[in-house]
């Protein structure tokens, strides 16, 4: 619960939007609200109402009143619906602060009664596409909560029910990557030797010139990234320094960063190019990156500059997952779908529970390994509200 006697919190994502919602709760919240809000009717606040009126704020600020909608949620708890622009939000929050209201940044700190719903609300605020927002909204509407409550009802000392629920939890955990990318992009690292076309490939994927292209080894020294959306999923594509064995000290710094980024990515694209006589780059990066990556990281091989490849060489093309030409755009549609194929494969059914925080994942993993119904019950209680 919120530790402040009077608190407010932005309950919707920051940025331009049609409507923003600001929560206000605490002792005497109604009296503070009435100092700033002039309702169209004089009836007493009742939970469930939709009250239209004017936000007058502080009379001394000289600003014109602004139309808002106030919804009483419960005793001493309200939602203020206003224009979604930053200026309107800041005005209301500033007025509330002037009356002694503490503004908190996190929905969790604001004090939702159920931790699962609070976590889902927090994630929903940071979802950037309709596809990810829909999954987060399912959790905010109680998909994970309903599974927990049903599991708690079935777990009371029944060993056969516990086994079934542990299988259900394991199935839910299959979607943990989906939960991770609801509030941050799916991370794709482009790695490979110098001059194989990683920068050109990044520019082609995101649709504009994010990376500098120059035919000289070591042009990319730092990690450059750009965010785009592919098939409804937010994707962050990272262009890394070319990796080669005979790099100088300055290039080595960039290579170390490239390997670190690759080890943290969700997907690594190892980019290669055809050489004379259809030979390939001799420096194999796959084993080096594989030794550093997390178990969840996927590695795919990409042959770029397919326009320079002799058409008959199946020995070369069979070694790659994707054959593309960043210059001409050949094979890009297949590559783009390949970027999100893992996410599409994990796409949950509408209304299904999805773990959306590391806390939820950790508790569910312990739940699948629990040895007794009592342990399962305690973990479900912890999952519902620590």
C-alpha cells in the first residue's frame, strides 16, 4: 500500500495521447480534489460515477479552466481523466502538489491492492505497440490473477491437482520472453567481420540511414542502435563493430563491446558475405558468441550481398538461415519475419496468463519445483501479493 497520506500517480504512459489518467488517493483526497475541480453538478462523490467538470487549479496562476472527467473509485480514491499532453498532466500534478499531495512515479509505489494488477498496469504503461499492449492489458484485466486464484482453490492438499498446476505453470513460463518484451524492445544484435554489410543491413531493416556506411574496416567503432516495429513487435536492432583477429587496440575496444552486446541480445544475426570463388570468411564467430550468450539467446546466420553470389553454389547457401542483399532489398521480407518468428511462435492465446516481471518468473519457477501442496500455496500467496 502507498506509504503517503495523500498521493497521486500517472496511471497511463507518458507521451502524446488522447487521454491521460492520474490517480489520487489518501485521507481527505475528496477535499483536495474539490479545491481544484469544479464539477458540473453538486452531488456527493459516489464510487462508479463519471463526473464532468472544470479543472480550475490555483486561482492565482491565471490559467483558463480545463475540461476533465473525475471518476470516484472508492472512498478517498479518484481517477482524473484529462488531455494526454504533457502540459495538461503537469498542470494537474503541480496543482495537487501545491495542496500537499505527494507525486509518486511508480504504480507499485502508488499502492494497488493486488501486486499482480499493479505490475501489469506498470508494464501496460510502457507497452509501445497494440500487440504488446493487448497482452499487457489481458494481465491488467486479471489473466494471471485469475489463474492464481483458481490454482489456490485447487491446491489445498490435493497432490494430483498440484501436479496439474505445476504443468500449467511450466506452460505459462514458456511465454516469459513475451513478458520481457512487453515493456522493452526485442534485442537483435548484428555481428560479423568488417565490411560484410552490417550497417547497410541495419539501415535497410529500420528504413532510414541510422549507421554510417564506408568501405573501410573499423568504420563502426561503437554500438549503434535503432528501434522499429516488425509484425507488431518492438525491435531494437544493434549494429556492432566488425570482429577480426588482427584488430588494433582501438578496434579491440569496439570488438569487446560487440561481443558483450551479443551476449545480452535476444537474437544474434551473424552476418557474412561471399568472397571470391564463393569462399566464406574464415574467422568463425559463432562458437565465440555461443560461449558468451545466455541460454535464451538465439543465433541465426545471414549471408549478405547475395547479388555477388554465384547462383549455382548450394554448398554456400545451405549454411545460412537467410540469404539477403541489403543493397537491393532481396530476401528482406523473409529476414524481417525471421526476426520475430520466435515471438510469433510463443504468442499466447487472448486472455492467457503471461509472466511479465522477473519476480513472477522466479516465483513460478519455484512453484514448478515445489515438493508439497503447502509449498505451492505459500508461493501462490507470494505471487498474488508479497
